[in-house]
């Protein structure tokens, strides 16, 4: 078996309980909670095919929604993130001819990484709240919750990345 498979499986098995048992219960001011599930999509290797990413993210999202009783909103948001991840990475890292086999987050500075996390977190939160409220009359609430949760999610994900990833440039 490939070592990437075991890394992906380990992250899958680690992030589901972390999100469901810990992050979903961190309710700051009653509604702000981090979405560390974004790490699953970010940590998925770019060199792998999109089919594996979509299937594993779908299973990840369905499990997350089942345990969180959230009706599929996380699955929809995570799958959308899967589709836009590569174009956003190419745009933020300003690399039109990105070599997927050689790409490593550690080869880039801190600001582009935080911008990537902020972008993915905003898109994820916006889709979650649009699907949750599903009404234009709640646009103020949707945007407020999106911004506050995006900032907190970005803060928590940056902490996770600084703890669990190496910073050695190669």
C-alpha cells in the first residue's frame, strides 16, 4: 500500500472525531466554532487525482454531517472547496504552471498560506450558512456569521498547521 493512502486515512480518522467531539462543542458567543475539517481538504496531496479527493471528501462530509446532524451542508461546502482548491492555490501562490508533484506548502511564505486558509474558510462558511438559512432575508446574519467564523477558523487552522506540519524548506 502507498504511504499517502495511510496518511490520508490517518487524517480522516483523526479529523472526524476532532471536529465532531471537540470543535463542534467550542461555541464562543453561542455560534462561533472552528471548522478544522478544512484541514482534510488542504492536506490532501495535490498530486493525487480529483476522483480520490472527491470520494474521500464526500465520505468525510457525510460522516461529519451524520454526527453533527447538519443535513449535508458540510458535505456540499467541502465538495465545493475541493473543486475550487486548485485554482485558488494557483492564484494565491501566483503560479500558473504549478507542478503538482513538487508542490509543498512549506516552500511558500506565511502570508500566502494564511490567505489560502482565509479564502477556503470564507467559501466554506458562506456555503454552510447560505444552505442553513436558505433565505435572502437573512443575508446580514449569513455574512456576520461567515466573517466571524472565518476569522476564528483561520486562527485555529493556522495553529494546527504550525503544530502538525514541518517548516523545513527543501
